[in-house]
C-alpha cells in the first residue's frame, strides 16, 4: 500500500487535445479517491497515465516513494479493474484469479492459498471451477476484483467498474466495493461519471472538467462549499438552481433582486460575502431542498417567501419536484413535501432558506467567497 501522487501531469494528444491538464493530486495511503466528471473530461486518461498505459507529456507520477513516470505498467505494482472485466474466457475463475501470481512464478500452494483467500472475501468459493461465460455480470466483476486482490498491489485502479451492471446490482456492488476497500485498506483510485457513486464511495472526490481538476474535497464539503458553478451543479441531483440577480442595499438591509416580484433579503452570513458586488449582477445558487412550500415549511420567514408560478409538478412518491418560474430561463426546482397539492399554472408560496444561498461571479463562475 502506498500514497499516490500526480505532480503537474499533462497528457496532450496530438497538438492540442489537453486530455489531462496540469493535474496535481496527492492521494493518501489507504485512501479511496474518486475521480469524477462528465464523459470526455480526462478521467480514464489520468488513470491510464497512472497505470503506465499512456506516456505522459509532462510532469511526474509517484507511487509510494518511487517515481514511476518512466516505468513499464508491469513494474508499477498496481492492479486495474475495468468496465469490461477483461477475463480470459478459456480459463476457470481460479486460473483467472491466479494468473498474475503464476506469471510471477509463485508456487502452486501459494497461488491456491491467495486465490482461496480472495474467493472467500468475495464469496466466490463455489464458482472457482466455472468459466467466465457461466457467470452473471456481477459475478464476473467480482472475479475481476478477486484477480486484483490476489496481487496485493500498492494500489487498485478502477475505471467505471459498475457500468455494465443493472441499476440494482450496481447499488449492491457499489456497497461491496466500498466495504471491501475499507477492510483491505488498499489505496484506491476509482473513476466514474456518476456523482452519486462518487458521493457514496469516496473518502475524497476529485472533480474534473475538460482535463482540469476543479476541486478536491470530501463529499460533504463538495456539496456544501463548491468552489465554482461547475462543481455546484455537477454534484447533487436535481442540480443546484442557478439564476441571475442583482445585489442591492437599502438602509443596511441587503437583498438580491431577480425581478420585480423576486427579492430575497440576505442574512448576515451571506451578506458579508457579496456586498462587494453591490449593484452588480451575480449568479445566485440554491439547492432544491432549500426551498419549501410555506404551508409545509418548518420555518416560515416572511422576508424570504415568494409567490412563483408553477411550471411543472413531478411527483416521485417520497417527494415532489416543483418547477417554478424564476428570474432566469431555467425553472427553479424545489424538492418539496409529497403532501403539497399544486399543479401546473398554480402560484406556489415558497420559502427560500437564504442561509444556504450560494453566489458566483457570472464571468468566471467562481464562488464569491
Ligand atoms: N488515444 C487518444 N487519442 C486522441 N484523443 C484521445 C485519446 N484518448 C482520449 N482522447 C481524448 O481525451 C479526452 C479525454 O478522454 P477520456 O480520458 O477517455 O475521458 P473520460 O474517461 O473522462 O470519459 C477526450 O477528449 C478524448 O477524446
Ligand atoms: Mg472513461
């Protein structure tokens, strides 16, 4: 086990495709780090650089104290698990799992002991004599994990390992991988485009966009204190609402105004942060759960209630998504009590929890802190 370090790593394809753009990441020994971002943002490339499957254009990569930048994949002492399980079809589960130890010249007895131990950890004992085609997708993925475990590598690298599983199995396997990683304590770098996977699995999450690291933080900090609009809207579902509003100040009260009938008074905690932007337009952010229908609100503060036309109602059983007319083009989505009885065309009386407002510079999209 070891820490893993990306030190100003670039991967440039051709002249100007910066798939990985100045990535620096320090992953602690035993940490579960999730690399998340939309398709094409450079996650797989970053992982392939770490594995040695791509030569990097600039920078250095360290595993433990070793600079592995110029080492072959086989000398990096890592194990990779892919979306496609990449099992050998003609070999039994046992032989698939023991393959790398066999290559290393381990004794038959040692291989058997390692494979049996991994099989027990993963509940694969009864499947060791089967061929991959005789297994379900979930079982194949577990064999792929088993193959990684028997190598006792310095780090596990996983690239969207759950993508081929159906929704239910994905949730189950997600929990299995998390608890397995905690038990084994092996440094793990896990790539996914799925923010829920990232939030539920990672000790820390690195959010990438267009090759650039946007924020590296714990799940809760990413959610509560996103550094920019990209992170704010990427993490959380439904996304944080973003709308334009002007910062105004009268007689010591500060407010944001999104239009004639859209004004919210700012509490002290938020006020200090954005008064520098008095009379300017900013982007305001608020999460769907921080807007309530007044009748059902635990707190009703008259200063922060608005009457907004309802565009659409999405009932989800345990909650309702209300799409409200806001100052911007996009509706403002509120996640509200399922007892709320509103329909498209009604006017909703809603309370904004202004303690939870976010504000962004509309030009740079950086959080105004
Ligand atoms: N071998 C390659 N040659 C040229 N461009 C590539 C190659 N591999 C990846 N890219 C480009 O690099 C970017 C990042 O790709 P990738 O790392 O696969 O993204 P992700 O895994 O986040 O979906 C994309 O724009 C992709 O088209
Ligand atoms: Mg990928």
